[in-house]
């Protein structure tokens, strides 16, 4: 049951290491093109939630994040036992939540750096980081896991 905590730790470590690299080696606003114009590293800061919403509401983020972490831990230990897909999803969610929480706690802002342009629709995707990517992947995995579990439950009822 505890083996998946390592996944959350890897997310936090990778997230904090990449953010440290950005802060240490790039000026704010500096951009390094990796595959221009579609992919680059842009030193950016976010004082709000996703897409800069609720900027400056640190007290709210602290309360919400602590609640989310508590809920993740509760569901991990009470509902996800023996369900590896849900366990992986919850630990990715935990790692992502902790990664951005650490930034808010110690920097007062979140360091973002992944700059992606989707050329087909000419959409400049909001700048994000490893924690944000882990959160997004976690939601997809959790949705798949819940669909799998729902299907299993319906099969049990039919038998």
C-alpha cells in the first residue's frame, strides 16, 4: 500500500529540481526555444491558481491544498486498497499538489516554465510545470480508474 508513495516523492523531487534550475539559471521572462515556435522553456511565475486565477489569495490556497492532501490520503487508504490504477492516480495527484504547495509556501508564487503552442489551432497553452503536468495526468488516470471500478461493480451486480 505504501509503495506508491515513492511515485509522489519522485514527482515532488522532479518538480522542485526543474523549478530550481529555472530560478537559478534563467532570468524572469527569458525564453529558450526547444522546438520553436511550438515548444520552449519560459521562466514565468504565477501568484494565483491555474491560469493566474485568484492571484494573491495565499490563505485560500493553503486551506484548499491542506484539505485536498487530507482527502487524497483518506481515499488512498480507505478506497484505493487493491486498486493500483487509483493508487497511481492519487499519488500523482499528491505529488502535484505538494509540488506547487511547496512553491507557494517558500516562494510566495509558483514557478512555471513549459511553454507550448498547439499549431493546429494556434493555441498558446498556459505555461505550466511538472506538478501541473502530474495533476493533469492524475485526473485522467483517476477517471479511467473510476470507470474500471464502475465496470467491475456492475459485473458483480449482474452475477
